[in-house]
C-alpha cells in the first residue's frame, strides 16, 4: 500500500515544483539572447532584422564563421586577448594573494586606511581612470604593447581581489600557521604550504574576476592600442561596424566564438565557484 503523503510533504513538493519552474523560465530568458545571436550568425546576407523567429533560419550556413576566420585577423585578436587576459589574471592573483595575506595577518601603520582606500577605489567609475592610466602607460613608453595592457588591467582589478582574499584568509584559523611555525617552517612556508592550498576557492574567484574583467574590457584597450595587429577581440569586432554598413553575420559569429574561452574557464572552476563566494563572507 502506498503511504499517504502528509500535508507538509505535499506543501514541500508544490514549493519545489514552482521553484524548479521558475528556475527553468529564468534559464530560458538568459539563454534566449545567446540563441538569437547564434541564429543571426547563420543568416545569409548579414540580415539583422527578420520576421522569422526560428532559431535555425532558412538558408542557414557557416559562411559568416568562415569569412571571419579567413578574411579578418580574428584569430590574432583572440590570441592577443588570451595572452593579455591570462597574464593579467595570473599577476593579479599573485599580487592580491600576498597583499591580502599581509592585511589579514599582520598589524602595521595605515592598515585600516589602506583597506578603506582599496574599497574607495572601487567606487570610482571606470571611465574616470582612463586618463591617469593613459598618462602612466605613456610615461612608461608602453603604448600599443601587451605589457602596457597587462599593467593597466592588473592595477584596476587588484583592489577587489585583495578584499575577496582578505575576507577568506580571515576565516582560516591562525592555529594552523602557528602549528606549522612550531614544526620549523618559515612564515613564507606557512603561507605557501598552508594558506594557499586552503584558499583555492577564493583564489579561483579572484582569477575568474580578473579573467572576465580583462577579457571583456574595451575602453582602456581603445586608448592604449592603435595597431590592428595588437587589437584585442573587443576592438577587432568593432572594426566590423562601418559608417554605412555593419557585417552583422561576422559580428554575431565573433560574439559566439569569444564566449568559448570564458565558458571553459567557468566550467573548469565551477567546483570552487559556490564555496569561494560563500565561505569568505562570514568570519568563522
């Protein structure tokens, strides 16, 4: 005989049903624009507006993808973005991890003022930073170079990364480091062997933040880079937009292709994503 469900069990199932329906609807709303871009990339003749709402349009082909890869420097732009983004992410995480450790574990003059200054820097609109970044890079004679872009991106992403890692380090008991010090390791050794392995979720969040920020950035790249061979993909795709005509098919195809690296990074680091966002929020 089937066991009769209690009123509480029925209520719980109904609640879960509506929650799942809501999640499915929300996911559909999020995915639909991406599907429309994919549909535009398959349309023949750079047709942007159409009364046909089918995801696979009539006469669909991959001509736009072939033209983008053969007739433009898209692969070069993608490579430039990948080099700059990976270097920015690695340098940013390296600097932020050590700076956050100092703010979390040591007492020194100006500690609170430094943290407030880092937090205040995040309140400044990105557009206001273009002029000082331009002057700094120009004085260093790094215009139109990978290194100039890496420095500009690393400087702008460091404050947020430091705050994320500092909050996570605060949740790690000091007794673990003290035990390592008693065993004979140095402060640097305790940081390298104890703190960093335990901070993998927070480090992955900082890496993702640096990666997505540098990968999608446009304004600084527009000011610093002026050679087509040095363009990032954001500048390269903008070149497909002319005064009188825009190559919407190739533009949409490029938009689809540039999502692949970010998607791969998110899928690889998804196992650390949730814990990295939550564990550093409460000091335990």
